[in-house]
C-alpha cells in the first residue's frame, strides 16, 4: 500500500498542470525552434524559450514557491529589479559599435531621431488600452532595441515585461520581413534607385574618444533619466576607442555581452509564467509593438522624402536610408543596402545605411530616457 501511495505521489503534480502552462510550453518550443532552425537571435531566444518551459512546470523549483526562492527569481532580484543586466549588456553593445562612419557625416543623426516617431505615436495609441506606464513600456518596442525596452519596462514596473521582451527581440529578428513592404509602400522605384556616392572622410582618434563623453553629457542634460542607458553604452564605446584597453574591449564585446545575454534570457523568462502571459493583453502588446515598429520605419523614410523636397537634383537622398534609423543593428542597415542593390546593382548604400543604423542606436536609447523622464 505504501508503495502504491509513493508511486501515485510521483504523478500527483499532473493535477496542477493547466492548459495555459501547456500553451507556454508551445511558445517556449517555438522560440527554441526559431533560434535553432531560423537562427533568429539565437543567443537570446534559446535561453528565453527554455526558460519559458522551465518556469511553467507545475510548482517549478526554478522560481520562488512560497518561502523557497528559485534561482531564476534570485537572478531577477539580483540583476533585473535594479536594471543591472541590461546596463551591463549596453557596455558590450557600445564596445561593438564603430561610430566612425557616422562621425564622418554627422547630419545622418537626424534620421535616427526621425525613426523614433513610432514610439511616441504608439504611446498615444496604447494609452487607450493600458495605463500610462505600461503604454510607455509597450511603445519602446518600436525602437527594436531589446535592452532599452527591458530597461524602460522594468524601471516603470510594467507587469508585461515578458511579453514586451518577446515582442522587442522578435521584431528585431524580423527586420528583413517587416521593413521591406513598409519601405516599398512609401517609395517609388525611382526613389529606391537614387544613388548616393560615398566619399570617405577622416575622423581623428581624439574625435572618436571625445564623442562618447560629449554624447553622455548632452543626453544627461536633455534627458537625465537616460544617463544610465546612454552612459553605459558610451562607456563601452570609450573602451573600444581609447586604444589602451583592447583586451577589455574584446572581453566586453564577447564574454560580457554573451554571458549577460544568456542570463538575461533566462531571467526575463521568469516573467513569462502562464498567468502573466496567456491573456488577451499579450496579443494586443504584440500588435502595438508591430505598429510602433512600422511607424518608426515609416518616420525615417518620410523624413528623407521631406528633405528631398528642398534638395536639388543630384543631391537628393535615397529615402530608404531613413528606414535604417531604428536600433536593430546591423540588420536594418543591411536590409536597406540589399534593397538598393535589388533595384540597381550599382547602388551601394551600405555606408549610409549603417551610419544611420548606428545613429538609431543612440537615438533609441535617448528616446527611452525621454520616455522615463516624461513618466517620472
């Protein structure tokens, strides 16, 4: 009898299983599939997918149950509740970015700013469905900047952190699918065939060193809440450009960035429990995130077309480069260059589109800081 009771107890946990948990297993499996089979942001989607399964097992020991603290919950308290993990990731991202092409043509920063239009449009739209802080957190999905989206959502204590992170990184990975139709809708074939000859300029080492310092000071004065975001990004870039910390720069680009990305994926998966994720709100968040992403792309393209109204023939801009002003680096820049070559096999836009893409990195971080300042 005791043996039967013991044997039966092994299966007692099945009674705690809900259909919502099974749905989350499916979502976790989908994220793992996309990471492995489609190579979509694998360093993040793989730990997120596995973590989503891990935390949706009945009475999972991976997250806190009663007085027993789970390891994923402990990681969340150690590195997410204080925004530490996203900020450390920004050091790695900053160390990866070469601002040289942008510094050769600083006017391209305007496109990075214009491509944040979707964030503020979606903030207005989401305000009809969510409270203001959740609406602001959802709107930042449009920047296609996962760490910024996580930082803003966590700082504003959004209850939708898991859904926001899934949306932000999914749309980053879907740039080659989402952006081309939007660009083609807003441009003519003549627009897409505009050539922009590139003349390489010279940027001194001193300029590259001063740039992250100056950007941090200006951003801090304009949007104080952005100091942590911009500061850590620019510190990473300073490691890259200073010329005396090459080993630290390489460590930040590889070891630090990869380690934090894995931990970040597992940690945010702790917020993807069935009771928080399987609800109509999640679909609405995904839809609003797509709206933000589309309008960010449109904002950059339309801004370029507006400038063309005032530029003489021979000096006009290819409007497609405006679409690269989102933060999905370097995917968006490559997509724009590929579209240019498809229209004209001698139309090389890569240096312009990558420069705009880099400006989008800065603009999205500052936009996130502005959102935090407005919500304060």
